[in-house]
């Protein structure tokens, strides 16, 4: 099964990226459309964007600063 990916950064965490997996391109695109403009003062996250499987893999495998790049990497199997 082919998967489609998106990412979104929590507000205030410069090195953290939440990576999400979807079962269809439409599902991913609908989610990005709903969350693409997140980021006002009442939002916990900044705007979402669609990413490639390779970029999702980089997010999940990133081990750099004290904050992990994708805090939900345990939920994604690439």
C-alpha cells in the first residue's frame, strides 16, 4: 500500500516536526487544506504541508538536537 505524508511543527519547538501518514493522497490533501493555515495565536501548531516519503523518512530518522525532529516517530513505519 502506498502512503502519503504531511508535516506540521508545534508552536515554540523549532527542532520538532510532527510527521503524519495517510492512506490516500486525497485524505492527505484534505488534511493539509484544513491545517495549512494553522498558526494564529490560539493554535498549538503552525501550518501543515505535504511532503514526500523521503522527507518523512528523514524526519523520523533525525536524531540531532535535544528535541527529536519527529516526536511521533514510533507511530510511523516507513
